[in-house]
C-alpha cells in the first residue's frame, strides 16, 4: 500500500463514483490525447486510457510511477516521471502525438490535446499559469483544485474573489465550475473542499494585445494592494514599469475613474487601460517572452 507523501501535497482520489463523474465530464474520445498531471494511484488513469487515443501521465513521485507501471499495462499509456513545473510541455505534447500516430496508422484525424489533473493545492496556480502558455495547442483542461481557487478563477468583476488569477485564466479560456468534491473522496482527506473546473481554451483572446507579458505585468500591478485605488497602485509602480504616459491622463483616456479598485475592472477595461498607458507601443507587434 503506497502512503501519501505530505511533502508532495498528495491526497489520492479513492471515490470511484467521483472518478467516473470526472471521466464522464471529460468524455474523452479515441482521437483525444490526454495529458494527465498527478495520476497518483491511477483512479482516473485507467478510465482515461480505456476511452482516449493516448494518455501521457506526468508524475513526480518515482514510487507512484513504478506502481502505475505494474498495475496498468497499455501501449496507449506513457508514464512521464517529471515535475510539472519544470517539464517541457511542448515536447511532451509532440511525443504523445507521435506515439498516438504510430498506434493508429493511417488515421487522418487531428488529435485534440486535453489536460486532466488533480493538482496539489500548493502548486496549482503556478501549474495553471504554465499550462496557459501552451495556448491553442491545448483544447481544454479539466482540473481538480481547491474550491476557493476555483471560485477565484470563475469570479466576475466586482466579486470579492476576483483578482489577477481571474483575469489571467479568463483571458485565455472560458471557465466553468462543474461540481464540488468532498474531503471524504480522498485519502488522506484534505482539510479543504475541492472542486472540478473546465477551462475551454479560447479560439482567440477577448481583447487584442500585442504584448501579453506587459499586459499581465500591468494587471498584477493594479492588484498589488487590493485596498488601494488604481491611481495609487499605478503611481507607485509607474517608473519600474516604464509607463510612457501620465497615469491620471491614461485613466481618463480609458474612461476609468482613478478612484476605482482593480477588482471592479473587466477584461475589456484592463485592455483599454493598457493601450492608454502604453500608447502606440502597445499596438505595435513585439516578440512574446517566456518559454513552455
């Protein structure tokens, strides 16, 4: 019997009904390639392998990898021993597609790449941010997260939970909370409730940006101290962010009251503020930074 390792934030899903519900929500097809993060003891992995074209399961724990090798033998499963935060996800997707094509010779279909994950709470936000950089290489993500993180992601402007993570995820995807999962579904039982969320990757972002990194730097600055107004937060960081225009004038040009707080701004308003602050430079194509 494999014991959960507290250092890795492990809570194994043991409720078969919840596992079936998650797999049914994903509804994997033979032309789908599933990247599973944190397969644990394989509660979801078995069903995903049965219904998907190919599954690449990413697990950091060597003991769990060995257990999965012994319990699930299938040419449609690849076990990747790696840290999700350090993995080259682009290369992992390429390898999974190659493996799927070798198994289904002659297929003319293009696979959908889908992500399914039961993420340790302490790294969930960082993993989501990394996966979002994959863009349209991924069709959707079905994630089990701490319930309060799901609420933060799906919160609308004006909501108490609305913040930087909400803007980041909603820019890239359409997010929908599917259902909650009680602590009793796991072993050991966590001290918090969990929830399953689907993130459907957008065909195109809802606002036009030439520099996403700079935009999200702006959003992060706006939320840096939630109790402060937009004007005060931006003035405090204007020099370090290389703003090319007066902050008060830019807020006026964007039609935004400087006394408002970041939690009240919609994606479109953040976009208007971005263009007003950075002017022409924000509209000119620039290279994106960062790597997968």
